[in-house]
């Protein structure tokens, strides 16, 4: 599981699950419990350790089938229903037999359009949990990577804003200074290290260590030690 994930929360119609679950599959299984009232209206939220949350797309675990297979079927059903409604004295009561959102006093073409959007929703069967969990994990990995990337950028802005109002980054080695406005590409490629030292640090107990390097200086200094896409590389293999 992605290390940034804290927990999962199930939201059901009657909010029966105030306690979080450790994994997505546990959350999904909770929603599949036959005691859950209208599971197809439920939702699953992923909480991240940085306090942000990601709503899992319901389409991952809710299967929707159109109520009507085509326009003709919808039209036939509506005509029949509308006849019942028009001949009935207590129209509002009979309305309950159909989709109450489909107002029978509106033009039939509009009713048909709306009826075609109606779906019968059902929570996936447990046999699909493994597949659903896999899709969800992929989705979360992508979302989290975006969030972490954005957060990294924001943090760099923030660190610099404290000592430089324009949010500039200065390379510690070549002293090149860039702002996001002057060269956003170079700015985004700056590599900033911020590390809180512990008690056993060789630098200083509980010290805060920071370093900003432009991408070229980083390559010069760390190129031969760094990994690129997880693979060791040498500085000479990287093009400028
Ligand atoms: Zn530099």
C-alpha cells in the first residue's frame, strides 16, 4: 500500500462506519455487508497522512446498468406510466411507482432524455474485490504522486518566501538565482533538500539541514551517486 495512505473511511446512507479501515479492501467489504442500507449510495474516502483526502471514484465499485436499453423502451415505459398518472385522481401518490424525478407534465422528449440517464446501481460482488482493489491502488498511486509533487513545489515557494519576498531560489553552488516568474522551468527543476537531523546527527543535534541546488550543479555534485528512475546512473549519461 502507498506509504502516504493513512486509512479508508466508508460513508453509507446511515453513517454506520464512523471508524476508519486500514485497507481499501476492508472498506469495500464493509460496504458489501448485507446489513448495509443502500450500499449503492455509499462512498469510500482515502485519508492521507498529510491530512488530504481522495474520494475513490464510485464507478470502481458500483456497477451501473441503464434502466432502459434504448429510446423506444424508455418511451414506451413513459407513455404507459403517464397514462396511469393522468387517469389517476391521486397523481402525486402514483408518481411513486415511477422515477419521481421524471415529471410527467414535461414534454415527452425531455422525459425520454432524462429516463435514458437513469441507471440501476449495484455494489460489485466480492469476486471482483481483487480487481477493484488493484484499479483503486493504481488510481491512488497516481493521485498521491500528483499531490506530493504539488506539495513539494508549494513547500519550496514557502521556504523561500520567508527570506525572499519574490520566492526566488538561489543555487548554493553557482549562485544562480531564479524566480518562478522569471523562469518557471528552471525554478521547478531546482532540487531542494530539507532534513531534520536527529540526536545522533554528525552535524548538530536536532539541527535543520537545507540545500538548494540548480539541476546542473546537482548533476555535478551528486550525479554519480543518484538514481534515475530507480536505476544507478553516472553523470555523463545525462544530457543537459
Ligand atoms: Zn547551480
